[in-house]
């Protein structure tokens, strides 16, 4: 190896040990930095491979939160007790035995205290794809040795509510298959995951055998209801629970029917995929039993009996009359159809989908049947308020494009030779900035915002209101209903739009005359008067009614097409759907927009004047040709498309974050599933993997039916929740 050159050796300064320590980290800091880099790398990997992956929290933030809840100090190190972790940090009101069991999930040393290392390790576990099974495994692994013995399983199971409801034979043949005849075999994590999955099904069969005292293979409808409510309640939505007797017509339930019923509820997510496969992803397309059966046979082992039960349930839930439906099954089987919303009403809640955050959640009514006229008025007011905010945000985002569009449409080529001021939209934008400054692009914004808030608000409110009235109990609305709702929305906004448009347009074109007198919005209003503010209203109707009739139905279907398999729309898909729907809607009504603009601007000396819609259409065609009707199309599309995209995504996100349940319909795709976790009690300190802590505990109950006894909520927890 060649020596370091002498000319460089002389320039190397002498560095002390203290200086080296200043620039180079200690071993502990180096290791911590390495863990941070590995965590970030792991986050990026899982984010790409799994969209539901939760990003891990930083060590510093976790340490800060841990110190906030840890009440024990041992040798100068903070520790959490079981109560600190479950009651204070997780905010759960389990009893003393349950607290020890749940805290034992994180307390891998099983010494009754949770160190920061254990706290951080559990946060990492909650970020893994199989976090639910790992959490359940550590609940049963009482010794922390990486395996579950028979005694450990029995010790935990006897403390669950399920054991209190059904005296399961813990020394029966099922247990022997997993733990051995002498019950000395231990089960590792992978085997335990399968055992836990099979165990709950065995509990259901054991409950059936206990009810079937005669061994006939049948149980009564009341016994069927009792088993489902007590053993399988985690699979029941309110609609299914309320119709358990109705779906059996009060008749005896056979063992095959019982097993198929449970299998159907267990496989509802698969049924959804089968439905989407049959409809090519269309959630609004009704399909028959035969069509669903055909799709099922190409994808899975869903049985014909399960499909029969599915159609029975939907028939009962929609009050179609199960007995009539069965008596006329030969005719109704072929005519009965279901849609995706039917499946959503039956599908059990998915624990992982509960990781949602809202700023507020208010339940105004317990059920849609409680909706009074006052509640419906309050719902319209709520939507109007959110629509106002969304409209203002959307209008501000694209106002410069709107100004360019207006000036391009007002530019005339038939009155004076050489009068063309702008070659194209880009040239117009540059000249406005050059001669009027950057703020010139926002000339007339204030009256625009004053009018656009109620304009967009009433459009969104009326569209939602009419859609609600035309939507059936299954959540479906016909195509003509969507178009009618959009047309009504477009027509209703003109009362706000026309005065706004005429003032805005006159302010926007005022800057074209160099040295001209400054025009103010108030002076325009005084000059026009009340009736003058509605000049060109017919042209405004001609533009806004077809625009909304095109836009809202296309937005609804585009949004549905962009939704994921659970029907959920990410904000980016909402923005994309709103922007895409605006392209045909904005472009196809440009001729009406040109006529409206010509009627509302003040014609300068020598320019053609118009007396009405038809007069304007004839004169524009005669003087400028058909191309004049499409002036500003590009600018209009570039303005309307993103504006409505921003407006709609803002409107729907506001409804998600500030959720008030008035018993009416909500925007489709707002929630992945109905959240069971009380969002008001979500602790802001639940960062990183701990965002999934409560959904995972809920998942142990809803997926495996293993609920642990609770107390009433302690006063401290109630104060924290409020």
C-alpha cells in the first residue's frame, strides 16, 4: 500500500480525543442510529408491499410517550405496570385478571413490569402483517418461551366470556389432536395460529351438539339464535342479528344449514370478491343467484347452500317476506338480485379497518326511522356549511385559470380588425401578469368567494338531497335518478351563480383597457340593479343544468371504479375522480358558457350587442363561425376539472373528519368499514404501531370470539375519553 504523501501529511491537523468524540458517535448512539435507519428501511419496504402497513414510530417519540405513562422507577429506569399500560395508555376498562393477561402480551419477560425495550418491541410487532395472530399468541404464551402448552391455553380460555357461555370439553378429541392424548405436547406460533382458527369453529359445533339433545341433527330456531348471539356474536351485524329468527321462518335448523350459515359469515370478504368478479368491478350492478354461483365456482369453494342463505338474508333484511320468497322460489330465484351494498350490510366488521381518525363524531339519531323533518333540515344545513367551505377552497385554487378563460371567451374577432389581444390562453396569462401584476390573476376573487360558497354549497346539498330521496333501501339509485339529481343541483345554483358571474366577469375584463377607470364590485351591483344581476340567467341555466347532470353521475361512477376492494376511496382517488368527471362536463357545455359570457359583459363601442340567447347564438355564428362557440374550452376544462376535483375531495374529507350521523346516506367510499372502536377515545399518544393496538385487541374478540371480562369505565378513563 502506498504511503500517505508527505505534502498532505503536513496539512493534517492534530486532533485530540475529545474532538474525535465530538464528531464521532458513541457505540450506543451509533446502534440507535442504525436501528432508526433499519426501521425506516423496513417502513419503506412494507409501505410498498402492503398498503395497510402502519409506519413505525421513532425511538425518541416512543421514549417520550413511555415516560409519560410509566409510574415505576427501578435503578433509575422507568417501567410501566400492567395498569399503566392497559388502563392509562390503552384506556381500556378490563378487570384485574384481564389487565394482567393483556399487559402480558407486551411484557415478554413476564415480571409484571413493561420496560421501554418491551414497549418498543410490541410497537414493532403491531406493524407486522400477521400482527393479529402474533398478538393472540403472546396472550396465550404465559411463560414467554415461544410456545403454548395445554395448561397455558386452558388458563387463559377459562377467563374468557366464551367459556362462561359454553362449557367446552377441554379434554375432548379436538384438544387431543393438537396437544396430544396426554396433553403434554407444546404448540409453536405457526401451529397455534391454525389451532386458534379451528378452535372457534369447534366451539360452535360443540354448542350445536349441546342444544341437539336428541341427536337428530336439528335444533330449534330459538336455540340457533341463542348460539349465534352468544358464541358467534362477533360475526353478526345488527341487520343479521335482528333477523336470525326471520331467516329460519321459525322452523328447525339443520346442522348443514348451521355450518353453511357460519361459513357464509366467515367468508363475506371472499363473497365480495366473487361479486366483483361477476360484475367486473361494478358495485351497482344487480346480479342473480345463478350469476353469483357461476362466479363462485370459478374462484372458490362457496357452496350453493351458502349462496341460498345469502339471498334469504338479503330478502329478509329488505323485508321482502321470507315465507313468500320460499313458496315462490322457482319464480323469485331467477328474479331476485343483490348488489354490493347488500353484502356490506351482512359482512362482519373487519378489525384492521378500525384504524381511522376523526376530529368529531356525533350521532344525531339512533336509526333512519328516527329522522324527523327537523333532523333532515339540520342535515341539509350541515351539508350546506361543509359545501361552502369546500367551494371556497376549490374556487381559490383555480381562480387564475378562470380569469384567463373569461378573457379568452370575451375576445371578439368580428367587430374590429386586429382587435385580438391574446393569441392563446398562455399568452393571455403572461400579458395579465406583465401589465397588471401577479395579483391581476385574482381580480374579482372577493365577489367570487362571496358567491361561490353558497353556489357550490347549494349544488352539493341539492344533489345529495335528491339522491337520498331517489335511493332505495338497498342503497341503489337508477341512472335517470343520478342525472335528475345533478340537473336539479345545477338549476338550483343559478339563483346564486348569475349575480356572482355577472359581477365577476365585469371585474375580470375591466383590466383589459389600459388606463381605464377602476371598476369595483359595489359599483357594478348599483349599476345593474336587482333585475340586471340576472341578465343571462337563461344562458346560465343552459350551461349549469347539463353540466351538473353530466358531472355528478360521472363522478359517482368514476369514484366507484377507483375504490379499492373494500369500497374505500383514498383522497387521491377522490381528487382524480372529480377532475376526470369535470373534463366532459366542462367541455360539452362550453357553447352555453360562451353565450352567457357575451350576454353578461358590457359591449364596448363598435362591438356587437345581443338581446337574448338565440340572438347571441345567431350573431356569433354569422360573424365568427362555429369555432367561436368553443373559445376558452381548454381554459374552461383546466379550470372546472381541478376546481370540482378540489371541491369534492374537500367536501367528502370534511364529512369524514367532522362526521355527524343524521340517519341519511353518506358519500360512498368514506369508510372502509363501520368503526367499532370509539374514535372519541383514540389516544393521540397511540402513534406508529400503537395505532393498531385497540383494533388488534378488538380483532381477538371479533375474529376469534375470545372476549375478556371488563369493568365499567373508570372515572379517569371517562375523563380522558371526554
